[in-house]
C-alpha cells in the first residue's frame, strides 16, 4: 500500500482502500499530504472484541479543503464514506469492503 501511495506522486485526490494495513495502535501508514479517514467508531473502539477490525478507509489529499467534505456517520467497520461539496454539486463517496 505504501509503495502504491508513494509512486502516485500526489496526483490522486481521494483513495478508497480495502484491507488496509492497521498497526497495533489501530493506525495505518500514510504520506504527509494525505488525511486518513477511518470507518465511524474505528479509533474509539479499536481492539474491542465486539468490534470487528476495520477493512476499509479513505485517504484525502490535503489540497482538498477540510471545509469542503465531511465524514458520513455509518456504523459499520467495512464502510467509510464522505460527502464532498464542489462547484459541480455534492457527491457522496464510499469505500466498501
């Protein structure tokens, strides 16, 4: 995953990733220009036996303003989603395992 992100050279704005690498602290690896979006509840519930491991996430390039998108609250470890507002309209983008 890291090699794929590194060789993109910052061209891609949004990555939807399934089966990401998650370390023992519940975090993935990302390049400095990418913001990581985990499924709703991932950070708060990581490692709890009643919560399955997250198998999706999104990465958003920092050139996309945080004021133009919001995470959609979906209570599922396999779904990460955002709503993105642009001059062309509002879009919902999902990363689903």
